C-alpha cells in the first residue's frame, strides 16, 4: 500500500470510520458515534508548534519530540520530514439535537459519544499510525503514547503534553472560540485526533493565517457570547474567557457522576457550550473562511 496523497489518508480514516464496530454509541439502534471525519495536514516543522511550546510550557511535545519517543532509532531532527495528520470527528445531528435541549446536564447521546466515541477515537488514532507504519511510513499517535498526560501550564493552567486542538489549528482545521473549543468548518461540536508521520504529503492551507480567534464571533466582532450563556457552571465569560478550573470542577463534581449513574458511562462529559451556538456546525456567517 503506497500512501501518496491526502485522499489516500482520507480513505484509510473513512474506511475505518465506516466499518469499525467500535464507532457506535452503545445503543440498541447501532447508530454511529460520529459523523463523517474530515482530514487536514500540517508540516512537522511548522514554527507554530515551537510557539505553542513556548506559550504553554516546555512539557508540550513538538511533532519531532513525539515522533522521537516512538522511533528513537529513526531521527527526524527539526521535523521537516514529518507531517501531522489531523482529523475532525463531528457530532451527529441527533446527538447535537439532544444536547441542544439540555440546560445543566449532558444528554445521553452526548455522554455516550464522550465515552464510547472517544474509545473509538483512540482506536482510530492507533489504526492510522499502524497502517502507515506497516506501509513504510513510521507514524505515531502522540495522545496514545504511554508518556501522554496532564500537566500544569503557568499561563493556562491544566494542559497536556500533546494538544489535539493546537495541532488541528496548525493544520488549518479551525480557530479557538471564547469557550476554548476549536471552531472548525464542521463546527465546534466535534472531537479531534492526530498522528505524526514520516511521510511526504501536501500541506493544508491555513486560510486564517495565525489568527487564533478568526472564526469566533465574540473575538472577531464583539457579538454572540452564547457559549457563556449556555455554560451551567459560569466557567465562560466575555470578560475572562474560559475558566478551566471552574469547568473542570463542574465536570468532576457534577456531570461526570451524573453520566456514570444515569447512563453507565465512565467519561467526563459536559459540552453544553458546544451546541445551541452559531458555531455548532459551521463557521458563523459573516466571518471569512476561505475556500473549502
């Protein structure tokens, strides 16, 4: 199997999405956890990866550092030979509709997507990395590395040593909103995944350049702020943005125990800020997004 272009990568991901039994919500309906995935590619040596390391903390891996953990015998210094393959898994219309109707607790489908759907996401990361490695392109899913975990950033508080959102931003998928969620062309109601691969692939054009908030109405125009009104914990404000600690406490103390008791899921769902907003399924009208 020779991987020569983004459509081939796209096919690997979409075939797994379509056929893997794990892509389900664990309901009797058998419905999929996610709508059709979308793919973008960044250079492993994009300067933004180093900038993010400087912003967030020295613990944040660059693509080259994550790759070196998996393939210390195949060095790729600087990351020029590497590509970061980032994908978006949008929430399904039914999951979004159920979640939109909720005010304080996650809907069952949403909680199940966070639990069963993220288990599938983890399997997809590994499948893509393994498929490319078998084909002769050493690849690693940073989020699946044994050393992956949470850290504390002096500037941003709770963080991890690989950020799917920042990788997606560099790859051109979307920009950050007031809630810190990534607003993609398919909206912010989604999960993200990525793989770092030693492969030559065309890079996706980042139409918003280096503007971290280009697709958020609040930051771009001073309007909207609906995600703040949707947050039951008051963890999002138009003055201070997203308070990670308040968000974490509400999830830990309220929504996660509720989901475990009510739905039997073992994840940490909330996500009420991701629906019922203009960026739920798209870049809001009036904001330039460039060609699809």
